[in-house]
C-alpha cells in the first residue's frame, strides 16, 4: 500500500494538515482570489479535494463544483462539511492517476501540494494529461505546490504542531539531489506515538511550467500565491496556471 492509499494516515494526521484555522483561511483566499475568478456557473473540479476546504467557498463564488479524492475517509468529511453548509457538491471517489471526464470542466484545481505523489515521474505527468483531457477547450488548470525555491528557504529543523490534546513533530528530508521530499510525522496523543512518512516529487517553477507545456497547456504562468503575486524570493507557495487551447 502506498502512503496516500492509507485512510488511517489521513484520519490520524488530517487535523494537522486541515485544521479549522486553515479552513477559515482558505475560505478567505477563495473569496478574494483573482486567480479563482471565473465566469458564473463555471464547472470546477477540485482534484484531490480532501476534506473539502475549497469546496464550499467555490460554490459560494457561484461555481458548479465536483470534488474527487481517493480517500473514502476524507470524502466522508467533505460530504459532512457540504451538508452542514447546505451546498450542492458532486463528490467522486477516484484515483487522480486514472480519473478522466473528457471535456467536462472549465477549471481543474489541484491544491495543498497534492501533485507529485507518485514514485514514477511519468505518472505525475499523466495526472496533468488527465486534467488536460477533462478540461473544455479554453479551460484552465491550476496546481498549487511547495516549490523547490520556497522549500529551500525554510527547510531545516523539525517543526512542532500542537493539537487539542496532542502534538505532531514533522521532519523533512530532501532526497535524490533535490528531486524528492520525505516528510516524517510523529503524532503523540495520550502517551502513544503514531509514526508515518510521506514522499513526493519536488518541482521548481521552471520544471513544473515545462511539464504543463509538454502536457499541451499554453500561456503557462507561475504565481507566488492565490493573490496573483509574482513567484519570487518572497513567495510561500508556487501556483502554476495553464490553459487548454481552444479549437
């Protein structure tokens, strides 16, 4: 089993990755982002939607939203969030490596560094190709990751995340000449430690832009945040946007 297929991992560590504070911050980002300003009624796919931090805010911007994720546990949480907010969202359990709905969406989003999970780089490229096929002509793909340049600016000592009655220690290790990253997590709750490791590919802005172009996207741009800021030494994220050519 690959780490991302383990629902136990997502259940144990989702509080660290998807806290209520982060949910509130995400709602504000979506509401004000110029990169997420699409025509009313746009069909938006949140690929690897997790527990649905983007789903409700996207609906409230007037879009028709679908969330896709492999984790049944996270989809269950996303369904509950959407039900509590009384919004209509289509949820699909599927693997981003194989999921394609030809020309079904105006926008595909992949956020929170959910790109680069696969050990074979050809599989990560395939995800971009799947998104290209799922977009209508003129549609946009936006991928949000921790770029190499951003990571190099802060990686170092272990990080401590305090939770309600527990804490998580995170340790990051760069692998294979800055092509991959391993993150080791230790969750301590009630005196019991739970450990897990995740690995993913690392991309610079130039590398990810080149992959977009190889997958058939045009007008590829790189940003340092959903506010549309340039990708530079001040950036905390790398967001790459490309357009599927029209007919």
